[in-house]
């Protein structure tokens, strides 16, 4: 799995968590990514390669029920988020719990 596929799966997980939250009906999910392909594939269905199409379709289906926006941000602007995500890899505990 390449870096773009990894970003797609992370975006899908974030959308799934948000769509099940109490904030989904009254707030907009702002998705920021430094991966140009992931951003393009989610915005423009005609550019999606076959190997990742099912994941993108699932993302778009999840997005039908929420307000959302995806934007491309330069990699230099995501340094803090990147270091936090790398610090969380291998943690014994989950960083996010979803309670009903």
C-alpha cells in the first residue's frame, strides 16, 4: 500500500468517525491533506484509478450525510500534525474513543 492509499484510508476513517458523532448534523468536517492525488481523487470521480475506486465510493457515500470540504495544504504546513501522528503510532492505547 502506497502513501496515497494510506491517506485515503485515514480520510475514510476520519469521515466515518465524524459522521457517527453528535457534531455531524450541525458542523462541517474540514479535511486537510498534503496528498494531491488523494485530494483530486475525492473531488473528481473520473480521475480515480481502479485499485482504490471502492474506497473513494465509500467515502463519497459517507459524505452524502454530512457537510464537508477537502483542501490541499502544503506539506510544510502539516509538520506538527505529521509529528503528532507519528508519535501516536505504536501506542498501547487508542487516541480516540467513540461513545454511544
